[in-house]
């Protein structure tokens, strides 16, 4: 069975600084996607960034980028120029190629951006 | 609709009562997912629908939980004889299809409190 582990329950960063959130996963598959979701107090999960496992190039979306290390099964999220609006829970998630779109989530990291 | 809509937003019920949680997916989305988020935890997969059928019910925690989807649209998650451990946020998501490259859009969830 696949598992996703986020080892940092809480993190904080100063506004405008850079922060990296860690995620590791376990799978025997080769075909999968990885995701980072943001959950603000409104509870609605918002997709931040995703990575296809077959792509070697790390995904980037504006201030958000990932460091995907397939052999190490590591998928960290880097947030550059942190903004107050980035304060939220961040979840790493795994999607297998043959399980119908089901997402397997990590436990989450609560990020606080301080002014 | 513009997004995934869930109702009610909050529900307080007495132990032993039945509850129904509703999810209205984005129009045209054939795939629909239910997740449960217990306090301070990540999201736990419950069930997904492809159209009106549920190929994967593996995440339902007990036979007190059931879900249906009619007309390929609205879905209802029913919890019978609620217990205090059922207290959680229940999140629904929908996507265009069951495929890894389609984004899942989440609703704002129903916070269920069993007293």
C-alpha cells in the first residue's frame, strides 16, 4: 500500500523569506502523480502544484516549486517570497496510475507566515 | 455550478441519529470523491463514483456508512447510528474524469459533530 509522510507538523517563516516543506512517499509503482494542496481556514482544498512521476523536470508555479527526487521518493515544496496569504495547512498527496483518481494524503504541515 | 457545493456546512447531531451529507459536483464532472478529515489529520479516502457507480468503496469505515449518486450528479453520504468517532470534516471533490491528469476540485466540506 502507498503511504505519504510529512514529518513537519508545523513550520513558520518570515514574510518574503523562502521555506521548504518536506514530503516522502512509498510506492512500488512507476506511474503516478504527486500533488501539494493548500487548505486555508475556509477548509477548501486548493491545488498548489503537481508533478508527473515520469517527468524529470521539477514542476514550478510562480512562487511555488518542487524538488522531486524519484529514487529517494521525496517530494518537497519550496515557497519563495512567502506572503501572509500563504498561511495555511499544506498537504502532500499521491495518486496511483491504477486506483481511479484516489488521492492518498500526508498528515499535513501547518505553515505560518509572520510579518 | 461554479464550484463543488456541500451542505450543510455544519451539522451537530446526537449520538445514535442518522445524518445525510450532500455534495453537488461541478456540472459535467463524471468523477466524485468523498474524504474524511479528522481533527488535526490528513484526508482519508472513503469512496469514489464514476458516473452513478462506485467501483471503490474500500475506504468506508463501517457498514454504518453508505453513499449514493443519482443522475451522475448529486451524491449523498449517509451515516447511520452516528458515533462520537464519526465527528470530522467530510470533504467532497469532483473531476472531469477518472484520470491522473485531471484536477480534482474540492468543496468546503461539512463539519459533523456528534454529541
